[in-house]
């Protein structure tokens, strides 16, 4: 049990983390200034569809692009809102059911999926109509009118908050929408165009502020937080919000991982130098690590955080089957794309002549946190489990191992990782270790926080 005891005492600090929602619709000021956006892209260098990179511990994979705003359902189907039609699609993009067709087509607005997938809120920003879609089979029910609705968030308790510039120019309104009756309750106004909103599992509400200039200056986006009692009291303002983070460079989308309460933000900004990033937003002046960087000059956003099929969570260096974001970008000059952004687990292997008998060998690790360090865990191969157990560290990240917890040995001493997140430990195999020893690395980042484990290597 040395491994478990080590983890309990390895960290004395805890990094709080937090949440939100999602929208890939263009902000109102971008839609209205579309010609200017295209001109800026052409003059200052349009992005390229292949010019995107994942941050350390993350990877990109192809994602479907069926047109319009997309939300994935837990059965692998998709909800698509294109402005011309509202449809449910199968995994290959074929229409399973058409809920509504709009002629003439409209600009899409808010689109939010209830956590239990019982309904969705659908908005269009040409006329301001808001609808409830009962899932999976409909109907689509007209609810209310909110001009220039941009985003919506649905809490675990069923509350719906819409972000819209409905009646006050230069201000965004936060409006509660009753999903059964369509009744609107205005909760407050926030200076600037509409921004994304999100609930965390406890009912706390997050909002990313915008500014009334285009291109927006860098460093002028703040993430505001209203605690659940304030939201329920029904009056929201900058004055009664907590400034969760300040000085960000834009905010087109927010997403929450309900497992870890970590908050993720898409930063899109057409100022000189461009910003096209997705990052985790922390608190207390801690770094906000970049998880994805899009093409220069592109507007980037994400639609939702999709649950994983494995025991890991959406965070760098977690297992590959963890949760993922579907992200999309457009540079308004003919280049656009969509990808899944998910964790990339570090790898471990044995190499050298000693892997097949007597001789020198090495334990090699790749893909760990650059500039961090690692410990080596070993255990008997015969007791390796068919599933991995998860030990939660103080920052809520599962540290996974298939090694038998009662027989894990933590080798003394930490090994520094290079700038690529790799290390190599040499040893001599006397010829008695083959088939008996399995090893894994436990990683800490430069801030001394445990972030994950590697794949298992068998000698």
C-alpha cells in the first residue's frame, strides 16, 4: 500500500476548479460585422484548416461536421440546428427525424441540451423565437420571444437561463425561461454584447463578459460567477458577482465537466495578433493552461463536453477514453473544421537487450508533462488487474493503475522530465525479471500537482 500512502501525503495544496456551458454561434457583433471579419481575415492572414495544435497531454481526432450547431446525445446520435431545419441524426449524419423546417431560413441562436436529455432549448436570432424540443421524438413547442438570443444553460435542477440582447442595446440580458410555460423572468443586465453562460452541478452560474468594440481589445473578458442562492434570489449584476477570473482575451464558449467542476473557455478575438484558443480557467491567479490553439484569425468555439467511456476525466494526461470536447472553427475565408479534443495518456515501455534476457534495458516514458517529474511504480505482472483502479488526488484527478494496490512498490527518487515530457531510466536485467515485473509512471507537473499515470509496461 506504499502507493496509496504516498498519494495521500504527496500534495498539501489543492487547486480549486470550476465550470460552465456552451455555444458555437457567432457573437452578435461578429454576425453584424461579417464583411469586416472577412476583410480582416484576408488582410491579416486567414487561417488554414490544418493549422491547429493540441496542448501538452491533449490530442485531436476527427469530428463530424454535419452543418449547423450540433449536440451529441448519449446514444451516439446528434441534434442538429442549422437555421433551415432542426433534425436528429444518426452517427453517420443521416436524418433519423426532422422536427421542423424553416423557410426562409433563420440565424441560429441558443441551443442547450438538458443534462438528462429529456428536452432541449432552441433559439433563433433572426426573429427571436425560443422553443422547447421534447426528446427524443418531439414535439417542438414555441415558448417565448427573446431577440438576439445567443446562448442558454440548463441546470441539473431544470432551470433555464438565456443570454440575449433582447431590449437594451449595448447590454446583455440574463433571462430565466420557464421551459414549460415560456414565462420570462429578467434577472439582470451585464454591459457588452451577449456572452456564453453555464451552470455547474450545484446550480452556480458562470458568464463570460464581452465588450462593445470590434475588434475587442485583449484582456477585457472576465468570467463572472453567481452562487446558486444569488441565482435563485433572481437579481444578477456585476456588483453581486464573484470575479472568478479576469483579463482573458475573449469568450465564445464555456463548458463544465460535471465530474471535476473544471471550467473551460474558448477564447476568440480578432484583435491584431489574433487569439484562437481553448483553455482551462482556474482561479486565484493560477495559470490557465491552453489545451488547444486554432488557426490564426479563426473564430473557435465548442459545442459541448461529451462524456467518456473510461474512468478518466477531461484533463491533460488522462486516459484516451476520457471525456472530450467537440470544437469547431471558421476563419471566414473558406477555411473551417471540427475536431474532438481529448486527453492523451503518456506511454511507457521497456527497451533494450534486457527485455528478452540477461542484459542492459531501460524504462522509457513519453508524453508526460514537460518540465515536470515522475515516479516509477512496479508490481508483479501476475497480479495485474483487468481493470484500473482510480485513486483521487487532492485536485480531483483520478490516478489510474492496473497494478495490484497491495503489492505496488514506489521506487525511491523522482526523475525529471525533459521539455518533451520524456525520461529514460537504465537498469541491468540479470535474466530473472522477464514476465514477472510490470511498471508504470506517476506524473507531477511543474506546479507539483499529480496529473496522471502512464500506460503499463511489462518486462
